[in-house]
């Protein structure tokens, strides 16, 4: 199925026509040069700096309310950091890489040269519509590709604004931005891109991968999962609470790497509960009209979160909502931090990714039991460990698998421009950010140049004395 959409000028184009136009440009024009790529990245930086207020306002309007500071810190700042990092390192990334040549092929030469893949597709979720569109775009442009971006239908204002700005600053010959609903998203994901990056749920990621398989399109899947927090025995409740509350309540928990649940030593749960509540009240003394707190994006997501709590309560869980003013938060979808304990394992709250400001706490008897609990579940996108014991930290890292790890904080591994970002297993496949992002959107083409003399020529039929003598040397221990 193809879908008619309209570009910034209002012209109706099918998705296939857009892709064909970009692919034609790839064929007709030389591979983009270093100066050209640097100029594109600098233009993207100008876009963000020049229009940061308008972008923050658009995101806030799509959410109902989103802190302007959060948008600048969580979306604009890391994107600008990625641009600076790419511009600084791009000359080295683009260089051919010399590789070793085995003795038998001397005096040949071997090297790897990165080439653009062609046209890259990027599917963007609603929770971070700027960073999760522009972060991959930085990597794709640095690698010399042309790009099509599908924005989420749940952030229409952001999508329309960004489409116009990208057209203005980068040009439609480099970036095409698509807005639309589920039908458009489905058709977009089925296009024969040279690479497709999808960020979203594991369930939808499976469908995207199936669609991409029809055209053998390589995919990078940035999914989600239940990212655990392990607080080790004796660790300061106040220190842990400060980081947990920050990670859980930024964007109201609507973050793929937000802490999903906390594993706490037996006997220390109440101290951590108290510390988390105190920290939350200190940071967010009220919810409804708090300009620093983000609302749940739409009524459907609000209903889903309330359904998780209703199910947990029906199964015997204890629930405490941190809401000292007793505000009617539903009028603004300003869902307060909600703490849950004694929750049975069969509850949906402990089976599904929460993606909101609900935090279950689970007691464990030993660090081995905590590790086993994590390992019995699909590999998470992130793991958070609070421990000052270096040896124990190494042990936990060695025995667990996750997309990434932050020790004694939350989410900060994602903010490091030189670290790759990606999941493992059910939380995703592939990486981007930094050098790994450049490589993900490049074909690392191997090249071998044979010199003279060419000893391997002796190994061609008819096999005579020289071939057998050479083979005897080659097959020694």
C-alpha cells in the first residue's frame, strides 16, 4: 500500500515517490564530502539554537504540558552535543582504515573505507519527538546519507514545525519529513530503505522487522522493557532516592530508559520508600499546575496506567500515591508518583513496561537473588546499580545483560556522546550515537589490492611442484 501525503509546500506525493527521488539523488551525485557533511550538521545546530523556544512550545502543546527546561535539557542539549561530537570526530571516522595483510598475500594492501548506505528511514515515537528524530539524523547525515523521517501522530504540532524547519535549514534533497497516522506509519516501515531505525515498543518493533524483511532492509530497533534498579545492602537511601526520583519523574516516566522497578534489600524497603517520597515532595510539592512536571500525553495512556494500578490493587498490592495536597490531578493528566509494594508477580505491573510515574519496590534476600530476578526476565534496555563496592559492581556487570548501565545514578549513560546506545534481545538490536552511529549508517567496504610479486598465483591450476611446495608451507602447525 502506498499513501499520499503532502510536503511542506502542500504538494501531494506518495511515500514511494519521495524515496525514489532521494535515491535518484544518491545515484546522480557524488558521495557527500567532509565539508558538505560538516555544513549540514552545522545547519542542524543553527536550527535548534534559533528555534529552541518554538520547539519547546510545540512539544509542550502536544503533551498538554511539558517543562520547557526538560525539553531543552533532555532533547535539545543532547542533540547539540551529538552534533559537536560528530563534527569533531568526523574527519577521523571518514578516513580509510588500514588493515593487516597475511604473509601469503604480501605485498598486497588491505583497508576498509566507509561509504554511505543511501537513504535511511527513521521512525520516531511520541515521548521524545525531537531527540529521537534528530539524534539518529545526526548519525545518518554524518555518514553521508539522505534521510526520511516519520514523526509520531501523537505529536502533530512538533511534527509540522520540525518538517518546515528541516526543509528550510537542510533542504528536501537531504531530509524528507513525513507526518500522518497509523496507515502512513505502516506504509513507511514497509519501504525498501537502505537502513531503517525504529524507536518504540517491542510489540510494534516485531511488526516493523517483519515488514522490513520483505525487502531485506537492515534494521536498528531501539525498543524498551523493564529497566531494573538494584540498591545494594547498606547503600544510602537518600542518595539512591535522589537519582531514582529524577530518572522516574523526568517526562513523567514516559522514557524508555526510566527506572521501571526497584530491587531493595529485605528490611530496607521502608527506609527507601520514605526517602523516595521525601525527595519527590521536595522536587514536586504539587502536580496539577507545576510547570516543572510533565503531563501524561493523552487519555489513552492515562487509562492504561490506571488500569495497571487497578489490576495490582485487585491482586493484593499495597499502593501509595505521593500527593500531599490531595489534588485532583486527573483534570490535567498530572499523574503523581505512585509507589507500589507487595505486588504479586502475576500482576500486569510487573509484567509490562510501565512507561509512567508508577514505581514498584521488590525486596530481595541476597544480591545473587536480585541478579537472578533480573536474569529471569527479558534483557532490559538499561540497568541501574547503586553500590560503592567496586568488586560487587564488577560482579553484577559480569552476571547480567542489558542495553546499558549507569552506576550510582540513572539514565546518564545515554547522555555520553562517545558511548553507543542500543538494546539487546527484546530491548532492541543495533546501536547508534557517536562512532557506532556513524558505522551503523555506513557500509564498511573492505578493499584488497594485490601487489607484485603474487605468490598466490602459484596456487592456480594446473597444480604443479611449486603449488605443492607452497601448500606444504601454508599447512604447517
